[in-house]
DNA sequence: ACCTGAACACCGTTCAAGT
DNA sequence: ACCTGAACACCGTTCAAGT
C-alpha cells in the first residue's frame, strides 16, 4: 500500500496516487499525523538495530546508529518535519528507543541520564534532518541558508566581535564530520552531567 | 506594523488583519520565509543579552540565555517550526550568535568547539520549542503525545526490556528541570569533545 | 456497511488590471 | 510607480449521498 513514499507526502497526493478521492484515506487513518506516524514506522523497519554491546564499544555503536537514523530521515524531509512534533509510537520506533536505552545503559550511564538522554539524542537527529531536508528541498541556491552565510561573512567585526573572531571555523568541516562530532558531544555530556547539574 | 503576531502567522491572516488583500504583503517581503525571519528578529529584540562574563560564571549565564531563547520561541510555535529550516540572518539573531560564542570562549573553549557548538545549542532550543509548541497547539488532550505515553506505559518488558527497566524515569522531572539539564549536558559535551573525538 | 464526490475552509504566490 | 482583486494551484477534513 505505502511502498515508495518519497518526498512530500500529502493526503491528496497519496489519494490520487491510489486513484481515489482524498476522503478515502480517512477510512484507514484518522488524520495526517497518524499517516506520517505509520510512514515513519515503516521506514524504521529498514533500520538494522545493533544487538547488546560490550561497554567499550557501546559509544561508537550508538554514534553509528544515530547517524543512520538521521540519514534515514534526511531522505524524507517532509516526514522529519512532522516527526518532530509527533511523538511517534509505532513498534519500530519503540524498538529504536529500546536500542538506544540499552546502549546507554551498556555504557554505564545512570537510569535517569539514560532515560532523559534518549530524548535529546533522537530529537537532535530529527531536528537535523528537518533542517537539512527543507534546506535542500528549496531548489534555488540563492535563498534561505545562503543569506546567513553571507550575513556572517559580512558581519562587521566591530558589531559582532566573536563572529569576526571565529568566522572561518563556523563553516569548517563536512556535514558528516559535524554530525558525528555532535552526537559524540551529546553523548559525552549526557554521560557526565547528572540531574543535580554534575 | 507587526506588533503582536502571536500564534499561527500566515500571509492571508496578516493581510486581513491589515485590511488588505494577500498580494500586498509581497511588496514588503519576498516570501513567507522572509516574513518569519523578520518576525523572529523583531521578537529577539525583546531578549536581553548578557555582557562579557568571567569564566566561572559563563556556563550558568549561558544556560539562562538558552532557556530564555527557548521560552521565547515556545510562545510562538509556528515561528519555531519555520525557524528550524530557515537559518535566520537578522541583526538580532547575529547578536544572539555573537553572545553565545562570546560566552563559550569565556568558558575557555577552543575556537572550533565554540563555532560548532553554537549550532547545536541554538538548534536544540528551536527544536524543543517547535516540539512543545505544536504539541500544546493541538488542543485535544487525547491525540499526539498521549499515545507515545500510553505506548511506553504498555510496552511489554519482554519485547522492549530497556523501556521496561526505565519506564518511570522516562516521565520524571518537570519540563523546566529537563530543559536546564539538557543545556547543561550539551555544554559539557561541547566543552569536552574536540573534533578528533576527544 | 463501506466507500467517496463534492464541498468547506483554508493555504502561498502570481499577475494583470486599476489608481 | 505603487498597490491589490481575482485567480491559480494547492492543502486537510467532513459529510451527505451513493453502491
């Protein structure tokens, strides 16, 4: 029924794809949020989750898993945007949560840090995908992000001294490098800071 | 011209508010992204940025600033969602970036960690606001997030062992507590992990 | 019972026509 | 020149009518 589903999935588009009126979809799903939730869960079926890991390897495996999840969502920008405000609840999403929790515990994290950390990690993945996705979706090279780049490029060092100081560092690294660093940093922080603030 | 601007801001809504047709707005802005960008920057004018800080105080000031920014966006969910895929470039946003960079440097962070870190921090703020905002926007208490809660509540410990183990921790803490912890964790990670992976 | 055409209430954006 | 009414090409959702 939902085989390909790439790019922007709307009720009407899917309905015409299935040679029917838009009303027919409401027999199967209650609203668009539910449709996107189902789509996400089907997509997550293609993610292969790691088994139990030894403490020494848990962190690296976790970074890989989170990068995989991010890249999965980057391929479906419209989905990523709705997932951010969706709290998905399908079986495959629960499996993903369970996997991440397991790896955090394997690393030796406390119960609360693992429980609170999984939210941060998955939210970062989703937000990154939503951000990247919509950006690359706007086909024109001129608009959107290009303006921030030039704004930072042209920001006067007098008005924005720290931007002036770090201008070149702000555009350094590939997307892949930055994503891995981000997850590594998140994991380090989650592991280190407890609910009392360290 | 744009004095209040709360809740969902659309071109047509704003146009009728100004007693004119929707076409008139395109004299002032090129598209909706630009409108939302301008709205955000006006909103950011109400954020009071901290001055230079001594190293020992920088972290705490930064957490406060990031919480302020998040709460600002939480009040305007529709804005938060578009800001995520917008890369704002207004003067007040640049001032915010500059402030965060300054505080990160004051903490003693390396140039690259500060430059890469500011993205993570501001993205987390925006994503959190977008997530929370849309959730509270859906007025019905039944849908959306409630289902994940029950899904986690009912998830069998056999199929999802780690969720079973941490079930109670996952709903612990107030939103405020969790937000402060998240930023504290992010900052710790950003400060600790360098681009070589520590 | 189960499905769906047509309608309702919205969107962003464009462009020709009006002042 | 500057503004804008009306139109175009879309949306999600509902509901009465059809099979």
